[in-house]
């Protein structure tokens, strides 16, 4: 199954490379005057929505080739390497948050199937504190990107 996902993603990425759609979209967004934070928030909300219906590997393989050139073309006041690391951290966090977002987060159904005697509503209530904390964490990392880049700067 994973090989089929990888094969489909490879075909999709080849299509994107041939049509140069990510570069065209990045040029259009960077010249249209959209705020970089607004574009980032739209991407992160897209990840939340996709997280409800797709698994994380498929989501990342299908969206990063489109979203990453757009992020590279926007000015977040950081170096290109720092922006890439920051966006990668944000994308991975939001992908995983999307998997626990009620009402159709895939991981909620997996958790609920393990404890068959607990109703799904109780699972939703149990995941709510984690969801709120994760959303606050994403907001914190958006407001203070240096926090997510601190370890990288210490290492290199």
C-alpha cells in the first residue's frame, strides 16, 4: 500500500515538474500582495482539513511540492534555510493535529476502535485538551519562530 502511495506521489510530482505549477503559483502569490502570514495560515488550515480525511504520508507527499515553493517565495524575515526548517516543523505539527481533529480525524477512530465500550463522543471530549494545546503551540511557533529554530542554531 505504501508503495502505491509513493508511486502515485511520484507521478503527481512529475506532473507538477512538467507543468511548473508550483513555481507559477508561487510567482502569482508573491506578486499579488498577499500577506505571508495569511498565506501560511491558509496552508495550515488546509493541512487541518486534509488531516481529517487523509493519512499523514499522503498529505505530505501531495502538498509539500506545491506549498514549499510558495513558502520560499514569501518573506518571513528569516534566511531561506530557517524558513524551510520552520515551515517543515509547522507542517508536521499541523498534519498530526489534523489527524486528531473531530469529527472525522482518522486517529480518533483508531483510538475508539481499541476501546469498543467507550462511545466516540467521549473520545472527542478526551482529545479536546490536546487539540487546544496543539493549536496554542502552533500559534506560539508562528509568533516566535526562533523557538522552533533554537536547537538547529545550537547544533550548527
